C-alpha cells in the first residue's frame, strides 16, 4: 500500500510539473525559459481521408471568410497566412469548453469531433512538412517549408494535462515557461526572438510593445517559413518596367516576363487563372485576376467550392506571361475580424476551463504578421500568429503619468456644474 501511495505521489508530481507548476515554493518553480509540458511525443499518423478533406474544406472557407474581413478594411495590399492563423487558433481551441468551444467549431466550419479535428490538423502539418524533398528554393538552397508551434506559459500556473497532451501529440508544441507577471516586457522580447528564429529573420516584432501584460497567462504561437524556386524561373534580363493599373491609378513597376511558359491556366467568366508550380511541383501559386473593376466581386465569391471549380478548369497550354515582382510585410490585429466571424465568445465571457481551471481566461489578442517576396527566382514567404490568453478576473492596469500641462475642473456631480476650472503648466 505504501508503494502505491508513493507511486501516486510521484505521478501527481510529474503531472503537476508537466502542467507548468502547482502550489510550490518560489525556489522550486522552474526558471523562465525552461521547456516542460506533456511527456507524450508528437504522434505521426494519418487521419482518415474523409476527415482530412472535411477539415481542409472548413479551413479554406475560414481562410476566405477572414480574407473578406481584412479586405473590407480598405484597398491597400493584403497578405496573411490563413494556415498559420488556423493552427494557432486550433491549439487554443484545444483549451476551450462550452459555448466558447462551439464558437471555434462554427468558425472552422467543422462538424468533426474535437479529437478527429486535431488529428486532421496533425496529418495536414505532417504532409506539408514532407514537401519539397530534393527541390530548390528561390535562394539556391534546398526548398524549405517549416512549421513550428509553441506554448509560452506563466511559470507558476497550472494548465490541464489533456490540453497539454493535445498540443504535444497533435501539434508538436511543448511548453516554454515565462514570467509574464513580473517580467512582461522581457517575455515579449523572448517570444519575438523565437518567432524571428523560426522564420529565418523575416518576421520581427510580432508582438508589439504592451501586448503582453502581467495578466497574460499563455501565448500560443505558430510560425511558418516557405522558400521555393519556380519550376521554370524567369530570366532576369527579360524583366522590364511597365504600368500596373492599381486601385489608385497607374504605377510603373518591374514586370517579370516569359514568352513561352507552359503552365496550367484558364479564363473563367473573364477571370484569368494562372497556376505557377514551384520546383518539385508539390506547391504552386494560383493567380486570379478578374476583369477591370471586378476585384470586389471576385473576393465576395471565393469559397472552398469556388477554388475547386477554378482549379478544375485549369489546363496546360503555352502562355506569354508578364507578372509584377512584389514584396510586402503586413501586420494585422485579428481581434475584430475574428469577432465578426463569430469568435466573440472566446474574447468575452470565455470558457477556457479545458485549458486551466485556476481562474477565468479569455483571448486578449490575436496578432499576425506576414512577409512575401516574389521575384524571377521564386517565392519567399513567412508568417507568425500569436494568440494571447489572459486572466479576466484582474483588470489590466493602464499606466498614466501626468507629466505635461493639463486642464482640471472641480465639478458638482449632482448638477454637473463646473465650480472651478484651471490648468497646470508649471506645478
């Protein structure tokens, strides 16, 4: 009986440590930066094909729904990784319960049970990670498509073991302990450095100053990096400036040119479709150019089914292709777009009891940053998404320093009459 009790105590201690700490003396709390988490390893196994197809269809519809939300904010350039956003949110979904869990399922348009959904995301990640064997990147090095997931967690906080197991088994995410409570800014910098490293220095400062506070408890992060050569590269000597007819008028930009390019293409209802395969032909860029003035209508029409129709219409034929070179970096706060899509319950009156039962938690921010560079050699792209989960029981403290001239008034509250008014310019 004594041996069983000791074994139980040891097991409990291991689970508590894996859950990022329980009631411990300060000297026993692992230092910030320590990697802990579930003792389970990443499971590399295929999901049922029907499950994977359903999960991908839902993710694609989510991608275009989110695209429309972001596109409605103006006419400027837009670029983001819906896959990165989906993975970061899927990890967060693993900690949701009740109406919050239902909101995630509705946004993902998934009728799969949670365990089958996470297994499908695992399978998708494994398949993406296997791409490009023997292929080249745009920089002449080997093809790269790298995905990394991580949970950054408050060092003395207890997380639910099933939540940590799901992150470890299905997303390959361990736990890196942080000290958000007394070192919020150093924690923010450390997370940004992790993202920068995982994206080959392309995504810097994902988390802006002030995004991590003493009430932050967990930051779930996905980072993705892609670098691939075109199957048929453009000759740099053929690149010439020409007019691009943008929404704000014509602009002279460098156009890449290939006078005899044989790639999948089509014209559907006036929309030009061109698919440019990357080396290895496992990934490609599908360009969709609507008739003049038709951009908004095209954006409204995009769904998983529409994309499938476009891809079905493609056929190989010779093209004389001119395409602009471009490069952009776009930072996006996804809070309002995601709320508009139905994820409001994860931000307000949230239920993340499957993540932790210590206190009420809610998403305080979903931040995304993406980079893309397209030239004669190929494409380089990177993105990262951070879902910040914080305590809702303690209000966020907003610092205010009255260190410059100010106006003040003494007011009768019942009548709102201003009894005195003045200003301070030299105290």
